[in-house]
C-alpha cells in the first residue's frame, strides 16, 4: 500500500513539473527569438549597416562600408568624450563628424538621392570592362581609353592604373558631396536670426570652404598625375604604386619636411603600402569566395553551401578587420603629415 501511495505522489510531482513548466520563462519565450547582433555602439551606424545588408551591397563594398563605419564610430566616441570635457565649444569637430557621416551615406548610395554613379559594384576586375564602361567623367574616360590602347602598360600596370582612376573618381564624388553640403549650409545661414548663432555658422561655413579648396587642389594634382601616367606610363623609379600611398607621399613632399623626416616617412609608407596591397588581395579573394558560394547555392549542394559559406564569412570578417586597420593607419599618417608640416610652417 505504501508503495502505491509513493507511486501516486511521484506521478503527481512529475505532472506538476510538466504542467508547471509551461508557465516558466523558457516556455513562454518564443523559440524563434534570437539575440540581435549589434555591430556598432552608435544607433545610427547600426541603422546604416542594417540598411546595407537589406540592400545586398556586393561583398567588397559591404566590407568597405563596415570599415568606414568603424572609423566613424571611433571618431564619434572620441568626440563624445571631448564634448563631455567641454573641449568642442564651437562645434567644429561635431560639424566635421556630421560631414564625414554624410560622405559615407552618399558614397554607398544611402543619402536618399538617385544614384547614377554606379557605385554598388565591385571594381576588382574593371580592367576587363568594355569600352562603354566609364568613370562618369569625360576627361577620365578619355585618359583611360587612351592608356588602355597605348600598349605602354602590362596587365599588372593596368590594374594599378585602374585603381588610381577609381580612387580619383571617388575623390571627385567626395568633393561634390562637400560642395553640396556647403550649398545647404549657406541656405541655412541666410535664415539665421541670432548673431551668436550666425557667428558659429559663419565659422563652420569658412571651414567647409577651406576643405573644399584643399580637395580641389588635390583633385587638380591627382588629375595631372593621371594625365602624365596615361601619356608616359609608369617610370621604373616610382616610389610607390598604390594611389592612397602616392597621395600621402605627394602630401608629405608639399609639407616642407626635412630630408631626414621624409626618409623616415618614406619607410613608414612602404610598410603601409604592403598593408594596402594585402588588403587588396583579401578583397579579391572575398569576391572569388562570394562567386563560389553563389555557384554552390545555384547547384543546391547543401554540403558545399555550408563549406563555402563558412569560408566566405571568415574572409569577410578578415577583410573588414584589415580594411579598418588600413584606413585607421591612413588616418594617422595623414594627421601626422599635416601636423609636422604645420609645425615647420610655423617655424
């Protein structure tokens, strides 16, 4: 009899455990609920990233955007600390951050404007494009077509030259964005009533004009370099091959640095160029990996899809990480050259 009642009690406990568990947290939380991955610590940057994923940007463009957003995040978090310490009273750094954010939006076709610039493509194999493909600038198109048909360039040199043309195209785009921002600021400036507010916006406007003037000078020098390259080809004694590194070296030579400082910087730029080339290689591998994944998905081979997806995700993560480090290094080098040059000018 005792055994019988023990059995009944045990069954009752088990029944209560089962029925009771349906009211527990685990049972009431939907099984499909997954923790949302947050890429960035700033909400607006997460919104941009999520929009990019919905837009299905090509993998290389996606990795580039991720790096740009990481740089933007770092700068904005630093600015918040400065603001908390009262070190950006005139709002100059805030205005610069807003401008760089707007450049990112426009660069990746997220500024709400109709994108006629064909930016959402991977430009890794652009040397294989047909004659009808352009840089959206008649002068650049003419130079590029002349260089391609000149017979002065090897396949590898054409790749390097193509990257220089593409880099120049992006600089033109950035110039147009800043110019557009100045036009909007001038419109706002006309409607200012408060004198103190007017002074602030006058300073912001002046800084934008300074930036615009510098960008125009850089564009003119860049175009002159492309013109010379297209006519004469690469010289064997060229210091560097990568457009970003060439731009930094040209900037350094204009900064009135001493011979020792230039020599030291040249060595640092060589290391930086190796980093840029390595990043370029990973971008190419990422695009190839993406093509393999798409091929596996088209065949419907689940085993190959899983394997290729894992490789693709690893490459994407590595490319993003390297892109961030490269752009951060370039940012540091640019600041260093400008500061050293400024010190020499003051002396």
